[in-house]
C-alpha cells in the first residue's frame, strides 16, 4: 500500500469514516469518462446523489405518489405524511425551533428572492441600506439590486482582504442607523472562504438589524445551527447536500415569517377565496403556493439522513484533509495561483494557471476524466476584486480521495505542457 493509502486507512480507522465504502453508495462514481475513472470535483455546483436518495424518490413514485394536503384518499395521505416528515427532517438538521419555520422553495435563489420580495418590499424604503459582501453569489446580489431600482434602497458592500477573508472592522463601519438588513454568505461558493458569521450576526443584532445567511455551502461542509447563530433568515438548497435539484429551504424566525405577505398566489396557500377577498393560511403554507416538489422533498430528507449517518464531524475532517492535501499538491504546479488563501476556508480550491483560460483548463482536465468548474462561478464582482476574469475551481465532497487530487494535479501538468 502506498503512503497515501496508508494515511487514508489510518484516518478511516481513527474516525470510522471509510471513503472507499462511502464511494460505493454513489452509482455515478463507478463510471468512466473518456476511458478514465470519473473524478468529480464540481461539488460546490451540485453534488452527486447516493443510492439512498435515488431509492427514496423511486419508492415514492412507484408506491405512494399522489398530490399532497388536499386529498382524502390513502395515497394522498401517505404522500402528505412523507412530505411533512421531510420538513421535520430539515428542521432538526438546522435546529430550527419548529417546523413551521421551514419554507420549501425551488432553491436558495428563490428563497432569497422571497425575502427580498416579501419582507423587503414591506420593510424597506428609499434610502434604507442593505449590507452584503464581496464574497456573495449573484443570487445574493441581484435581488437587492432589483429592489434598489424599484424602491431606491442603498446597497453597501463589505470588502475582503487579499487572502479573501472578510474585513470585519470595515463591516462594522458600514452599519448605520439606515441599515435595515445584512445579507451575507457563511461560506463563499467561489473561493471557499468561511466568514465569521456569528460575529457578523452579533454586531448587526447589537444595532437591531436582522440578518439573512446564505448557507448553501455551509450546511454541507460546516453544519449550521440556526438557534446558536440566532440568524433571522437562512437559505440553502438540496442539490449541494447530495439531494435532488429543484428544492431548497428558507428558514425564518416564526415571528418574522408571520408578518410577511405571501410571495405568490395560488392553491394550497389560502384558507378561503371569494371574488371580493382572499384569506391566507399561516406559515409556512402561505409561502408554498401550488403543487410542491413532493418527490424532491422526500429525496432531500433522505440526503440529510445519509449525511447525518456518516456524521458531519467525520465529513468535515475528511474534507479538511483533502483541502490541505490539494493546497499543497496544486501549489507544486508551476504557474498555479490559488485565489483565497485565508486559513478560514473549506473544501474549495479556486485557481488560475499562468495565462491559460479557465475554460481551456476545464476542457483539458475533462479529457482526463476530471470534472472541475471553470468561469466566474456566479461571483463576477469577486473575480474582479482579484483581477481575474474567472478561475478553475476544484470543490471536494464526502466521497473524494487524495488519489483524485493527484489525478487533477497530473491533468494540470498536462495542460501546462500543451500551452507551453
């Protein structure tokens, strides 16, 4: 057994986490790409799905499927129980106080738009300020810009240091009497930097300012406890957490959600309708108009159960080892520059390689069976901050290995040879 295999065996023995066994749970990892074993390093965009998720969704479709909430027949009742049980699974996963604080959306993007459209339109006026950071995904920039155009609010942006870390002192300076909301990521999707979100929330709350947290990456790689953080809103999606696409979550404190008007109108979010007046249901149903993503909710819950069974602490330790190894290994590639070098980061290495365009890097390593992301990662302002049009991004998940990092490094050396 080589040194890398020995290290991984020791890790498995001491933590009970055996990545070789974990990989067997993911059917897609058994396939080849261009006659090479698939090395999937695009987990920050969307993670692969374990068989437990696939089976749970298949079981619902083949044995218990019907529309939820409105039916009185057996299948509808069974599907409703599974759907609402999924809500409870999410509640426990992030430690929300009650399941009515969990609103199912189509994803984190819709969840942020829901807050901007409902809470924002109700509570923000011309001149009011929303504070975000340079680390944000476009989904936590554009909705506030749209509200700025509509209502004349002011958008303030917290700068980041050269290592990618959030400049906390500058953040505190931006908070003012006109600041009505802070909306910030817990972990950057593009460079992996982890923000001091607990302190961000504390400083805002000291001034009576509510905080929305984008936890799309954090729930997968760090874990989140909304009561410990005391955040007011939090959003994340299923597909980065080894679940299906098309479903995400808005968590909101019950007292805030209860005061917010519906985001959309339609069936299942109403108590009664006449041509003269509509009476809306309470939370969370008032925000879930129409037929929900029933099958996806069940898959989402199965993904959470899968992650919980492996243990977030074990997953974090495994991914930390991969990040440290990748940082060292890729640092040995001539001309490679890592963007985001703060010690406070997780599971993502974003980089440039000399003058090679990121899309060319992505194409060449793909021919070696290695899947990485290439581009601006829906974070164009952050790319501008570091003086690049885009990067190549390797993002690690619970099934990746050191050997896969070696495969990436070899493919990058091949790219370097091709482009001289």
